[in-house]
C-alpha cells in the first residue's frame, strides 16, 4: 500500500500544477516593493509592471511598503498566500539583510523563491579633479601609503555606497575612513571641494558629473564596460576582479508558489525585457544589463549574492543590528 500511495502522488501533482497555471491570474497581481517610491528600483518595477499589465490577463500594480531596511515588505510577501498574486520586487538589499539584522521576521532563502533577476546597474569610482590619482592603481597606492587617512562616502551600513567600497577595501587590502551622508548631493559637494577622497555613485548620475569636469571617473564597478562610457575601464581591468559590483533588481515569490506560475511570470518578464522600447527606457535609468534569467539561474544568482555579502560584511567587522 505504501508503494502504491507514493506512485499516486506524482500523478496527482501534475494536474494540480496544470490547473494552478491555467487559473492564474484570477485577480490583480501585486508587486510589493520594500522601499519608498521614486528610486531606480521603483522606476524599473513600474516600467515592467505597466508593460506586463498589457500582456497578462490581470493588471500588475506596484505597492510601496517601506521600512526596516526593506524587511517589512519582504516579510509581508514571505507570509502571503503562495497563489501567484503577491510578489516581492527587491534589489541587492535582500542579500545583505541576514548579515545586517540579528532577527528577521522571515528567512530570505527559506521563505522566498527567486523568480528572475531583471537588471544590473553599475556604479562609477570617482575622485576629485584635484586628486593626484589618475587611475585605480594610483588611488590604491596612495591609500596603502596613508592607511586609514583617505575617506570614502557611505550612505549607511548596508547601503550600495558602502558595499561597493568594502569590496575595493577587501580586494586591494587598504584602509579607508567611512564618512556617512544622507544623500549624494552633500557627498558630491565634499568631493568636488576635495574634502572627500572617494565616492562611488550610480553611472546615471556619476557620468554626467565626470563629463562636466566636476569630478574624475577612474573605473566602472561592473564586470563589463559601460555602454555610456566605453573608454572607462572596469575595476577588474584595473586589477581587482573581486571588487566588481552592480546593483541588481529581482522578483521573488512566497516559497510555496507553484512552479508553473513562477515559470509563467518569468517568461512574461523575459519577453518584456527583450522589447526595444523597454530596453531603451531601462537603459536610460542606468540598467545597462537586462537579464530575465530562469528560475533556476535566479536561485543560483541570489544564493551566491547572499553568501558573498554575508562574508564581506562579517570580514569588515559589521555587527548585526
């Protein structure tokens, strides 16, 4: 009897999975975005959701649910019904949550399943125009000669500015002093005035500043050169491949969401990301690499990111809050 029962289970699972895919979606699809409206992640989500609303049987709406470093929105999705109507649109912040917080109301890997990584956006390494550093090697040599005396801009623990700089610190074996800013505007003021030695910023805003001669760009943080500044070397070409970094955006779902629904959403997103008009709009926002990878590849990607940042933050002595 036990063998017969085991044999029946796979036979039952297939019709149930097919029915779940056929019935989906039955109502409005919500993408919970755990940050305030207006940022790059929010804009990317809204562009893709708007286009998906035209290709799926139901609308896709973006709902901002900010707070606790993105954890309020993420926990809400982790607890949501796994029926394919509630999703999490997150970014690199998801990968650092476990390393930054002593307690979470959810587990990023146990309670959520990645569906697809949509895009990657590079950052640019900037120094003052009056700086003697013309290359990454120049900056690293000066930092090694003056341990702990050169400064870098940070947006706070776990923020992209800190994360990308920690990679450089780790890869180049240098010591820098962190200076926290509430926004990029005051950081740029100090960098332009020479009161700050290093600022990483999104290519979308950094490249125009460099083109105007306000600051000097040394390298782009992504693994590939920027289409917007093809002459600018990558950090890997500068000799530090372990310091490559891109801010990414991904869609996740409650862990028990049926696989056919995950696959259908992933395929719909991949199709949207291949449209020339969408490519143009997202590229204008600084998303230089559009991905739309499979569920399996998205799982591998984000698991690697969680491992990477847990190690980097631990080695940097960052204590969970």
